[in-house]
C-alpha cells in the first residue's frame, strides 16, 4: 500500500516562551516490509534541525528555539510504501530457550514496565500459556479487548497497567503495556511499537482519513521449526489482528517512554496543544520511482 502522511502539531502559548527544546520521533521506519520514499519537516519559527538514531534505531529530530515566541508549529510530511508481512512461524515453547533466541531477545525479555501484583493478572495466565508462543500471543490479543473497553480520555501517557485493571478501560497504549507484561512473564520477547493505522473509509473508497498515533506490539519468534533467524511479528491487541500493510511503523522500544512522538521542555507559562494526522491511500503510480 502507498500512503501519504501529513502530521501537524501546534502549540499556542498564553504568553511568549523561550528556550523551547524538543525531540521528535515522527519519521516512518525503513524495514523489510516498509519503505519511506519522502520525508520533510518544517518548524515555525524556523530553526536548525539535528538528527540521530536512538538506541532502538528510531530516527530522532532535535531542535531548539531560544528567542521568544507565542506559537510553535511542527509540520511533517511523508510518503510510505508498505507490504504484507509473511506468515508467522509457529515454533514450540522449547525453541524460546535456544541461545540464538535469547541473544536476539535481549532487553525485550526484561520487565521494564511497572506491573501489578501477580495475583491481579491470574485471569490471563491460562491464555498466556497456550499450545505455542504464537497461539499464546494471538489469544492475548483476543482476550485483552474482550476484557477491557476501549475508551479515550480516562487514562493518560503516565497511566499504569494497574490503572487499566482498576478502571476496566483504556486505549491502545494501555492494552499494549498489559500485553508486554504478560508475554515477557512467559518468556516471549516483546516490544512496544508506535506508528499509524490506516482505517479504510466505510464506503471503501480510496480516501484520506484523520487518524491518531497508534500503538501495537511485536513479538520475537524463533525461526520455523525452531531453526533460522528469530523473526519479529506485529500484533495489535486493540483491534484483535496481526499488523499488516495498513500499519505504518515509526519506531519501537521497551514501552511508550522509548518512542514518544514529541518530547520537550520550554521556559514560560501554559500552552494549548492541537494535533492532526491525515493519512491518504495513494495510487501506486503517484509514488513510482525510476
């Protein structure tokens, strides 16, 4: 699938601010199933941009504005081509103890998210120990949205999995954090993914849709028959589905805090924030390259 993405973040400050320092993680990743053909960032007020890749391989764009200003606009445009991932391997549980798997898993097996007491998660234990690691992950992606309602505005970026259990509802970030805790507890390496999901218009036409930043997870599975290179497979516990070609990945990490779209500080008073992301599905001919 071919997409254009237009991401705009605007800050309006109650009074002039200064020393505004920010780090953006907004460039679509290049992976085996995704290619970013075009990418542009415009900052108003204009300023110099610095770029580097973080520890997890996500491109970080940094900038600072020292002079006083009342507004800040971050305008990002990208063109991306995605393809459907291959079928996931389905090795048995014993393959998770192989040296090749443990080396590839690294920190994605470690508990990096505050977890509630073990007895609070007992209802998930049976599903999290299904016939194979893949079936366990798929079962969790069915159970989590069945057990919890998707409801905006009742959790925030600092909410914990204990909050999700207490409230009984949350958003994609909460669902992914719960899934990561359960998968890692059972020896399945898993990581948090940030990006966009194109939801087709109800009439089925090629069209533009406004979307939010979306979160899903990736699990690491040993190669077929437990042999070969381990493979990362995307799963979306919010929508009960594998992550296919309609998903555009920006980056991954241990949890949300490793891949926030924007993070920064400034000197001054309160601000008002607005964010808009427009995804457009394109005719492949419009992005063809010689």
